[in-house]
């Protein structure tokens, strides 16, 4: 399958997520980029909106319609939450549709309706290959739901402990700092440089953030029992990146060696997840523009808790990179195809 060429359409191409998908696909050895679509920006040159995409700068955005997206082997939907389901339902069953929005992530209709306030569109295979048994569900799939950026970092941080039966299912606390690109490209006063620079602020506090049920779903599936999560996101003065600090109570008798061994075993063969050597901690700058996640853990014996820090780029591993990685698996391509970009420094 290495030599196959697939045609790809990307919707929402004027936004951050759609632009990141295009950045990766432009260097993918097996893809030919077909329709590039948008809504209000249809008719404009891509280079006027995504000037960093030099190879595609003269392409003109077309309307996001079923007619323009159909006829491709793969369609990426980088649309606002609630906008993907209607279009996806009209695309051919043999088209691989990868939804970077939230419409098809949750298994619980009740959770969807509570946090999103509309009818649940259904559940698709979940595009986080590093979860136990998930690659088998993605192979040959024709519909894939890309995880949220915060749940990607949180699940990578704690799922190994839940899967190994080392962690208690209650009192799980996730605190994440994210760059402003996580809020999308639309103009918002609180995201102006003068508002963001030099400070940090929380939002979605008290269980209100929509990614909370997605985290609980992933942890519960790994643990085999319900897991409750307290999640607090914060806005950091940077454009890209997420640094998640995840903590959970360990079960009686579990020590530092057992915890370290569980994470080492979980990620020993993963191409994009690295448990750092003892004493080295993740930094968001070290994963910028890459599909990599770096982790470190510590055992707080006094509190009886494991603390795991995870750094990802919210637009790459947290969205577009995970989408391309899942596409590769679904189509039988090398999982790392198009994703060999390392982080940048300084």
C-alpha cells in the first residue's frame, strides 16, 4: 500500500485546523490535494488566508458543499462543532470521512446533549491510536472522529495507569494550559495580543468545559469502570501548544516502580509518544509543529497520587496530526507517513 495515491479534500481550510491538515498533507507521499473548501471565505486565494502554505497559495477556496467534497478518497471535515454531521451523512459510504470536530466523539447521547445542546449524531471510531486496542478499530474504518486537543493530552497522560489497574477511578484532576489557537481563528476580544500577553487565565471552570465527558469516556473505557474527572483549562500567552498536568490517586500498595513500568510498557513501541528519562520534564516548545507527545511522571507518596505532565502541539498531535495518523492506519499506509517533522527550537 506504500505506493498508493489517494485524493483528499479538506473543508474549513481557512481555519487553523484545516490549515494544519493542509500543511501536513502537502508533504504526505501518498496524497493528492483536491477540493479545498470554506464557507464565508469561499472564492478567496488560500495564500491570502494561509500565507505559510506556499505550495498551495494560488489555490482558490470553493464552497463547503457535498458536491465539492464528494468524489475524493478521503474528506477531512475541519468545521465548527455541530456542522459536520449533516455533510458527513450525505457523503458516500466508501469515502473515508475524518471529522476534526466534536460531532462524533462521544458515545453517550445524554452527555452530548448536556454539553452541546443538540441531537447526538452518533459515534464513530475514535482517532487516538495510542489507546489500548484502538488501532484495530481504525484499520479499514470509513468514518473516524478526531479527539479533542485537551482529551488527547489528558488520555495520553493517564490511560496507561487506568489500563493497568493502578489508579483509583475517583478524584482525577486535569489542569491544562493551552495556546490561543485552540480557540479558533475567529476574532475574539479576549484573545487579542494585548489581552493575552503577560498573563494566564482559567475558563470553563467547574465541570463546564465540553471536553470533560470525552476525558471521562476514555478513562472509563480503559479502567473498565466509571471514572470521574475535574478538568480546568487555562489560556496561556502562546499561539500553539498544550501542557497538561494530570493527577490521580494510586491504589493501595502501588509504588513508583510499578507506575513507571506501566507507562514504559504502554509507550515503548509508540512512534509519536515518548516517556522522557527520569528528571527531564515536557516543554511545549519541544513539540511545536510535530505530531509528538512527551510525558513525564512522578509519584507523590505523601499524597498517594501520580502526577503526569504531557506536552503536545494542539494543532498537530491535538488535531491535524492525529487525523492524518488515523487516516494512515485506516488506509493501510505506514502510520508515520507525512508526519516525520520533528519539533523546532529554540
